């Protein structure tokens, strides 16, 4: 290491004259001051030019007093003794000498000589280094040699880079590991190639200044991280620890330290940070990063007139793609959606994916509010183009909610919440549109949340009840069955309409415990009436099965188990499924309907005519009955297409060996038209409103005469 350092000083590019010690003498003394070995520097004639403090202490002499006596007693013999070393025939030369010290002691010395090659003149040294040992105290020399050997082994074989540099950034020493880290084959190449560490090594040269500043303040630096260039120009991360080495007077001699290549760790950290802030499927920012950028936009808006908008984008009925084509196809659609939406945005905008098919756009620095609407329309336009999946085109529609920057917002999550609320308002208005957030939407959302919470408690506390609406045989005028309808009366006495809480139950998942409650309650009630001989064993109980329930994987076992628990025969149960619920995933629905049919249940399609299913596919399902939606019944008296729709449904059902129930029979006129069309069953206020179980007893076993005045209409 000492030789490498001295070679760097004596190389021509350092400014020292070839063959002359010049200004290097001071460096030699400073650099070797604390060296354990006794060292001297000589010219090629054997003349001692300088010695270090250790040798001066050993001999009690200075360099001028030694002259050529380290080599031979007779100076004329020096050229012959040194010739093999100077001509490169030997790498080192060993001489044993006897010298008298300054205080008169005689020492037996071992002198080891090495050539000090210059960078451009290898094999032709102008200077020699001599290490002098006191052979009479060989045990101390041996210990010193062993210690030096151990140090050199550590230096040469360490996996960390080890270095010594001058204050102005010149390497004095470097081990092989440091050379490898920086892309050099040898330490000599490294020290010759890097003459200015700050400008050649550091990607940001100011990092070297920060490094030196920290050293100046503390005399050491631990784990200082920087980006540096390797020899081939690639960039790596290093962790650098360093300390300043000073002499007894406190003057800086050099810096020494360790370097570790931490590129792999930094890359892993960056990847972890990226993964924590980005969606794994699309690579887009996730909720955490979006909220951070949204918070930044809000703070910017507080300091300026900056205008931003948040657009909440949601694919309409995306679950159909996953259910029908599989999640792999769904992922392909999501990736393509991300690409198309990004194409509608500026570089300054942020597109994030929150999960599922929910995307959010943060559009900053808008000129005006209509600019956000233009973005929403562009997004809807590009997403309306077909998606190619398995060689076929598939179309989707999109609902977008828009929330604008406002001084009322305190947190980023509030803006996101309101954009989400506006998006759901767009879906409620029929989907495939955009809606701008209004405060009334938030109040409505809060109200729905309250309803959901109250409904959950009502289910737990068994505060719900079941009412029963008669279904009448249109030909015989006899009672054929009932439809079970859930009712919710608050402790205050207020009735909550079903059309208010049923959609909330479906959205929140409460429809499952709610549906199970209605099925069990209704079946138990029918079984009780039959056991008490109050009801004909041929009566059926119609119970609605929501689309959410139908598409549960274990729905068949749940329904069979619930009905068995009630004691009622499956033959007395008619399960009503909406047309849209079946067409959501026809293949899966058919498998479950087949299983339910095989378990003895009868099956009805509720609200038939509103789901736009293909009539050609209707025969594929094991359906026993079609229920005509009340909207067609109420409008058929005007003639025209609604009357023809009802006529067609009745004819179609009879052709397929199905019966027909007409809902919404409110007047004698409705009754007359339906009987003329051959409709099998009627249900509506003309016969009776939905009523609690205790009022049903008056209906059991009776027929409906032409005069309905005596029929109970309470409920």
C-alpha cells in the first residue's frame, strides 16, 4: 500500500521531476510518520534521500548521516549490488549490514529493497524503498511482519472497498474490491484512471462537497450514500464510511475508509416503495399515491387560484366480463382501459386505479370547470369502443362522477368520496353518463348509510316482518298461493318502503341474511297453516331470490337446508328470480336453477319483459312460471304495444308449458283483459294488499266472487 501511494506521488503527472525527490520528501515523512516499519527512500545510486521517524529512532541518525551506508561500507560497491534490482532481474533485494548508531551501539540490520517504478517507465526505477529491520531483535520484527502480513491479507481480500485519499481527491491506496466496485480490473488502473474523484466519480459532484463538509465537522462519516459512475458509465449506489487520519500535531495526513456497493439494496427499496404506491396489474398509482397527490393539489389550490377536478370512472356491469369470460379476460380489459384513459390526459394529470374497475383521474390546473366535463366525455368515448377478447368484440359503458376543487374540503379523502358519490348517482340515473357532484348527493349517501346501519340492527334484533299477498287463480277465482314480502317498521312506527331498503341491502350484502330470514319465516308460516288445516296442501308460497343470492356458490344447499328446517315441502315453494338476475350470467344461473328444480322447487321469472333476455334462450331454463311486470299490466288498457306484449308473453309461456302470473291487477278492467288473454294467475290490490299473517286467516279457503267489496284490503 505504501509503495502504491509513493508511486502516485512520483508519477510524472503529479508534477514531481523524474529522478528527483523534490517536494515529495515532505510527503514521504508525513505519510510514513506513523508506519510501524523503519523506511527509507533512496535514489538509484543508493544515496539515502529521506528516512521516516521509525528508522531515525532505530539508528539515532538522520538521512544526511547515512549517505550510502545502508547498502555497503564502500560506496563504490553500490552500483554492482543494486544492478539486478535496477535492471529488473530481481523484484526485491535483501542485504545484511552492520551499522553503528548515533549513540555508539552496533546493530545487525536486515535491509529489504524494492524498486519504486514510475507509471510511464516500468522496470527503470529512479528511486528505491528500503525497509530496515534490527535482526538482533528479530522477535519484534517477526511480530511486526506478521501483523503487516495480516493487514495486507485483509486489505487485498476484503469484499468491501478500502481506500486512502488525499484531501484534494487523489487516491493513495485502493484495494482490489474497490477497483471491482468501480469497474476496474486492478487497483493500479483505478488509481491511474481516477485523478479527480469529485468530478469523475460522483453523479452529483456536490455530494463530494457534502461528504468533505461532514468530515470537516466530525472527522468521520458513516454510511454516506451517493450515486457514482462506474468505469463503463453505468451508475451505481455506494455507501461510504470514512475518517480523517491526522499526525501528532493534528494536521491532516489522509482520509481512509470503506465503500460498499448497495445498488441491489437501493433497487429493492425503490421497488418496494414503487409497489407500495402503485397498482400491480396496471402499474398506475394506487389510492395511497393518489391521495398524496390530491393533498398536494389541495395545498397548491390554497396558495393560488389553481383549479382541479377529480373524476371517478367506473365500468358499468364489469362483473359480467369476469363472470362470463373469466378474470384473465377481465384483467386484459382493465389494462386496456388504463391505456385508453391515459391517452385522454395531459402529462400533468394523474390516473390511478383504486381496485376492481375503479379508476380515478386527478386533473390539475384546469382553465375552467367545463374542461373536466370534456375530459369525462373523452374518456367515455374511448371506452365505448369495442374491446377485442378471444377474437370477438365486446362493448362496455362507463359512469363518471366529477368533484371540483372547493374551499370546503379539508382532506383529500373528502374530494374522492364526493366524486365516488357522483359516480353512483350517474349509475342510478341509468349508467353510461357523467354526473357532477352536488351537496344533496352527499346528504342522500349519508341517509343511505344510516338506513344500512339501521337495517343491519333491525335484522339482528328481528324487527322485520313478512307480509303475504294472495295470488288468485283467474279461472276458478280460488286462492292459489301467496307472495312473501318483507316489511320494515321502525320502533317509532314509521314504515320504510321496500324500494328504499332492498337496493341498499343488495349493495351492502345484507340481502343474504334478509333473504334467508324471509324464506324461513314464510315457509314456517305456510307449514303452520297446513298443519292446522287452515290451508290447502296445494297452496304455494312464492319467495324472491335476489341476483346476489342466486350467484352465491352455495345457494342451492342454503335454500334446501332452510326449507327443510321449516318442515315445508319443496313442492309448496316457488322461487322467484328476476330476468336480469338470470341473464347476468346465464350459464352459472342455469346450473343452479337446474339443481333447485331437481330438489323439488318450482321456479318463476319475476318482472318478465324488463330484462331484455333473448326469448330464444328462455326454453333452456327450467322455468315453471312467468310473472308479467306490473308496468305492462297497468299500460295494456291503452291498447297498442303493451297489450301485445302481455298477449305475447301469455302465448309464449303456454307454448313452453309455463303458467303466467300478472302483477299489478288493480281494477276490474285489468281482470277482464287478463282473463280474456288466458292469463293463469293474478296478483294485485283488486284481490288484496300484502297483509300480516293473522289477517291471512280470513282469506284461506275462500273464493273471490265478482264483487270484491268484502275482500280485505288492509296492510
